[in-house]
C-alpha cells in the first residue's frame, strides 16, 4: 500500500529505487558492489567469518564444560547455544547469499543488510524473550564482521555508478539509502556513492549531514520522522527532494508521474549545464564571483567542472573526522591542502581552520566538547585555541600550502576580541616557526567567519584585523534565532528571512563594501537560488556554495538587474514580513 512520509527537502530532484536500510552504527561498514565473477569468493568470505565465530563458540563451550557446575553459569551456556543457533540460521545464510548474488553487494554490506531484515522481524515478535534475541543476533553479526575485518577482500571494490546500475541487468535497480541518522562523517563514507537518493529520520536542513548530502548531489530528505521504522529493506521508494517527501511502495500511477518529473529534472540540468562557461555577470554588468564549498581536496575536481572561480570554503574538519582520535599531522594536512590548491589550477582556495564540535564530532558516538549545549560549547576556534599545539600544526600546514597557490585563511566562530588577538598571534608564531625551520610558506589573506550575532555587531573591530569576512548564515541563523540547526523539531522556525537575520547579513555586506573589504556568504543561503536576488540586492558579489548549486544560482545572476534589486532588497529588509515582500 502506498504511503508517504514528510520531511525537509535537502537536495533537489527525484530518486526512484529500492530501499537500503542502514543503521547509523553500521554506516562505517564498507558499501560497494563486486564484480559478478567474485560472487563465490565473497560468499566464501562470509562463510569463513561465520565458521571462525562458530569455532570460537565451540572453544568457549569446551572451557565452560571444564568449569565446575558452580562456576559455569547456566545463562552463559544458554547464551552460547543461542549464538550457535543464530549463526546456523538458514535465514541469515540464505539472505546473505541473496544480497551478494542478486545485488552484488560486498560481504559486509550483505551481512548487515540481512541483519536489518531479521532484526525487523524480531522487533515485530509478540514474545518478549524472542524479541530480545535481536541483541544476540547483533552481537553475532558484529563478531563475524570483526573477523572479516582481519581478512582482506579477495577482490578490489568495483565502484559502480548509477549509470552502471541502469545498464546492468543483474543489478538493474537504483538504490536509495534510508537511515535513522547519519553523522557528517558517515555521510563522507557515501561520497563515492552508489546511492541514487537518501532519507533520514532526523536532522535539519542545514545540519552538517544535510550539507554533505547536498554535496553528493543526489535527491535527499531529512527529518522524515520514523521513515527508517516504516520502510522495509528492499521496498520501492521515491525520494522527492524538491518537496521533502518520501513515498513508499508507490502505485503504478504515482511511479509514472514521478518518472516524468525525474525526466523533466534531467532536462533542466542539461539546460543549465550550458551555462558552465558563461561568466556570471548581471544584466547591468556587475561581475559576480561564484565559489565552491568543499569538504575534501578531491572535491576540487567537481568545483572546476561546475565552473567555480575558486573555493570559498574548504571545511578542513572533514580531514579530522573518523580517525579514532588520531589527528592528521602537519605533513598529511599540508599534502591535503596542497592537493586542493593544485586541484583548483591557480584559482584561490579559502581554507577554514578546523570547526569540530556541535554536530560534527571527531569520531562516531563521541560528542566533542559536549556540555549541555554542544552548539554553544567548545567548538571551532574555541576548540583550536584550547589546543594551541594542534592549532599551530594546522596553521603551519596551511601556510606551507600557500607556497603553491593563492590561499586565504579563514577562522570560524570568532566572537571575542581576545580570540582575535590570540588567533593572529598564533598565525604569526606558526610562520615564524616555519621560517626558523627554513621551510617555504606563502602569503595568505586572513578572513573571519561572521556566524555569531556578536561578531556581526562588532564589524569595525573585525575589519580592523581581517582582510575579508565570510558570512556563515547557517550558524548566524541558528545563533540569532536560538534554533538548533540540526533539530527537525524546530526546523519550521529556522528562517533565513527573519528580519533580524537579514539585518545582520545586510549590515555586514554594507560595511565591508563601504570599507572596500572582501565579503562573501558561504552558508547554505548562498546556494539557494530563491535567495540570490535578495543577496545581490544587498550588494553581495561573492557567493560560495556546493558545486552542484552553482549553475542554478548563475542562472539567477544572469537574469538579475542589481540597479532595480537594490531598492527592492531595502524594502524586503525593512519589512516585518520579508517573505511576503520577496514574492512581489
Ligand atoms: C555556516 O555556519 O554558515 C558555515 C558555512 O559553516 P558550517 O556550516 O560549516 O558551520
Ligand atoms: Mg558555521
């Protein structure tokens, strides 16, 4: 029966495919397709893993048997029996074979997929004892996975694109990822993704998970509450990334309708692609800079392809995530920044120092700086200044990379004059260290993010110390309106057009323009074509966004006449209800 789940639209477009449920705890399990010729070898890997765990349990049973009846708790014996039974369960074995043979999933993916299928059946059981066996099953699968980790895959991953999938009649169905929640780090795992779209139960529109999803450029919905409970493994689903809706088990009519919408979207993309080489100049001759936001050095390729004229925001924290607390050293960071600089082929690259904290933790499950309010806690520059040795390492790596091209150094979440002073003296110190070592470094322009209202209210101080400012609207909205950007429960109040937000953004742009200092917007507002005209009207000429959004924004720029937009934007800013003026 068809039903729909409503959430928040994150990335545009329509995806139609089979659901792949991924528990967040399983997101770091490798997901890739194997070659058809490797099916047997992959099944053998699981078999070996399972046999190893069976042997381990047999050994445990023997040692339990050698204990006296007093020392051998009955529960332990019973538990081992249950684990053995689960390991030999036909449903686990045949299910895993199915996912490997029919879908060409790698062994780990097949195993965790089948785990989800069986776990769901346990959840639905009336009998409490049986229901609780789910935890045992999870433990058993965990042990097999652990064993398989030590045994390298017999074949290299075969990264199939959606195109491959559509061309291949063994695996002819696009796949759609459904999860309760995924951390930004988890999302990175899906960057080389085989998925045609995704939906999560939780998350706000500008949560970092949503931001990474947007960079994947596939239709996505977040905040689709309980989607992961309602959808079953392998259900047909439609992700409508424009409306923020997930449709489950669509009827033939609905499928046809969305198939049509999907083709329309494709045609629109092809039309926009023609703008790639067109310079972004408004009708009245104003040049506009469209820059890229990237998370990894390799994203530079996509930025160039989309026609970006530089990187306006390299979120360096993604180099720090998912490393079990072992942070990248200076050399590793230097190589990464250098790759980004070289990848941009002489165009400027703005590297933001690490912004860990709030919804971006270093490692899964770890809440960095998590006090009661992590978004208000030890995050971004506060985290860096709390660990000067770590910060200096990053600064040296960035200054060294600046020897290879134009680099701007951007500092997140500054609010206090003392933080500005400390930061600037650490930048000087890092350069002096490199000079003492006789290591080459390059000049950098220094910039500050304006993402805390306090910063937006002390622009003169900021402009005294910095060459440019970059407005982080994602956080500026969060902190101005006291709305957690990652919390779907208050997502309806997260409003980029709130008059207070517009006032802070407009004042920042105006002050920078008046002083002849560079200013850009690098929050999600910059990549939303419905806000392009307003920002142009406020005097903004530099926008930084995910490469996938550049062409749609460029189209708005090409159609704009800033001489007419300026008085109109003034009316929008002064209105009590900007959204109503915006549409006239
Ligand atoms: C912002 O806050 O708008 C921004 C660009 O930074 P981030 O989204 O990484 O917090
Ligand atoms: Mg921010």
